[in-house]
């Protein structure tokens, strides 16, 4: 399907949405999930690895502070695209990995990569 036909098919789908319902913007919940500056980058890093520890994630994301990484991870854990596993060993450590819900985001990243390569953004 060419891009113009795909866009028209998309418009046909969204034209059937009742604007008087909470689903008037079916992407709203995703937009809220991604509203934090660092969320997409954290999720992207986790798509590249089976699991990562806090320090590994911090090193993969230049410019993020410990506080912002911690806040982002807690938010993602609550919203369920991320699973936090704490190991009570000596020394204790925590690992983060994508849940099934989080793994479903791979298609979003592929689409963003395709768009970015196509339009040079």
C-alpha cells in the first residue's frame, strides 16, 4: 500500500470514532505514557537488551539524571510496559526488562525509524 492510500485508510478508520466519547482520541493514552522526555529513550534502550540494571541504563542515555531515570522507571513500572526485578543477593541489584506490553512497542520504534530515515528528521 502506498503512503497516500495508507493515509486515506487511516482517515477512514478515525472518521468512524464518535467524538463525544472518551475514545475521541484513541492515541491519548499512548501520548500520556510517552509524555515524559525520557520515556521513549528508556523503552528504546530496553528493546535492545533482554534486561538492564539502573547504572547500565543511565550510561546508555546521555544527559539523564539519576532522579529522572528513577522517576521514569517507576512510572513505566506502574503503567506496565516495564518489569522491575529485585534480586536480594549480596550485593543486591535490580534489573529492568520489557513486559509483553512493552515488547509490543517494537512496531512503534520501527515506524519511527522508517519515518526518520524517509524524511531525514
